C-alpha cells in the first residue's frame, strides 16, 4: 500500500499582509520623487516601494510506502519535511486533507477504505507530534528554517500511522492508495 | 639692416600681442563655454510596485519615463545613480531587512531594457531630444529609468513594505 503527498507552496493570506505592512512602515523613512534643476549637473530622485506578501513553503516531502507490514502491530512512517515562513514571527498553520470521502485520511483499494492518522511537529525527528484533523487548520507552529530552499535540511516531522486493527481489515496483495495534501499558511 | 631689424621687432611684438590675446580669450571664453553646457533631469515619478505576487516566480519590473536635458552639442550626458541603501546600494528597506533591486537606464522613453546602473558609477548616454529643458514637446519624456525586483531577491525576504529611493545625477558629456 502506498500513497502520495501533495505539497502546496507560496500560500499567502492578503488580510495579514496589510496588517504587517503597516507595522513595517513605521521603521522605514518616507521618500518622494524630487525634480532636478538646470545647472552644470542636475539631480533628481525617485521613491521606490514594494510590499512583500506573507509567504510560506513546504518542501522536502516524500511519498509514503508501507510494504510488508505486520498487521499485528501498528504501522508508522515518519519523514522530515521543511517549512519556511517569511512572516516576522515565522509562524504558520497547516491543514491536512486526505483523498477519502469528505477529505478523510483513508487509503483504498477501490472497495475498502482504510483510515490512517497524521501527526505533525515543527522540529525534525520529533517523537511527540500534534495530531492533525482533516481540513482543520492546526494551531500555529513556528518554522525554524530561515532559508526558503531549506538548505539547512528538515525542520519538521510528518508521521503517518495505520492502526493494527485497520491493517487487519486489508486484503493481502491488494494495493491501497491515497493522497495526503498539506497546505501551510503563514501567520 | 636697420629696416630689417625693425620689421623683425614689429613682427615679434605682433606675435606676442596675438599670443596674449589668445590666452586672454581662452581665459574668458572657455569657462563661459563650459558654463553654457547645462543639464536638467525632471519629470521623475515615484515607482510603486504595490503588493508583489505571492508565488514570486517572475521578476517585478516597473519603469519611469522622464526627461534628461543637456545643452551639450554632442547631446551626450553622463548618468550617475545612488541608492538609499548602505554605501549607496540599490536596496529597499522595511526598517530591519533589505531588498535589493536592479536599476537600468535607457536614453529613449518607454524602454523595457537599458544599461545596467552601478551605484556611484557614471554611464554615458545620448539624449534623443534637446528642444527644451522640460521636454515640453513631443511625448514629454526622452529617457527611461527601469527598476527590477528579481524574484530570487524577493523570495526569501521577510514580509512587509519595503521603501527606498534612487538618486540620479546627470552631467554634460
């Protein structure tokens, strides 16, 4: 059984942009265009402004494949993705959605839907994770990655688990697949 | 022999007078001619990018049509730009973070590309119109300032509003 993970980059929210823009302007000097006068030299100036919106990026995700699973024990797979947020606080929320009915976290062989659970932590290699509910924004996490390309490596943990009881409902040799979509939103 | 010496003396005196006159004229006229070469830059407008695209995959580019006037017979002028960043860098600031941009100059209006400017380094340009110092005739502009925010520069910066200025000095060339 295996399934894919979708990652969505550059999620932004406009309302938050405006609030941050006002705060950021307080520390910046004001500029305005000036015109040159005629003479041996002449100098004019142009004010330049740009607003960078809130942005986030999730990367480093890999497909999850459960193979040769012992149905007597719970199965789990963890990986270390990276989340970057450009807000001053580096905070973000995450929404996970499955490919089952009403975005449920389920795998299916076309007949039987097998549930799985999703956990998330804002540190790499975490063993204590926050359980995510499908379609529901998490509490705010703080990204530790300061580079959009996550050159520093993984800074989060994603864990997908299937309970032994659910494994026991799966038919051997059948392939169960699904997709988990993760959307991070800067805060 | 006396007449010949007198002629030489007169010729010598005339040469000295002409030389003195030439020196005098040069002293008087050259500064006046230099002073006559005047320039003016005007019709500048602020450049406001607004809120940049959230996906940030493309450079943001804006241009400003302006008027660069020179009275030099060559129609040439030099352009020197200075940004408001540290050491005149072309960078914007939100008070704590900086956002670098690229500036270009074109000696025609409505240009989309031009000669890349370096802070405090003059480039040469030639005006396309010297009818008057305010470009009152024609399109009203004869040059373009192009400002580019590379997507790569925008990608990693902290959210917020960034501002700055670019100062442009022109001189006869």
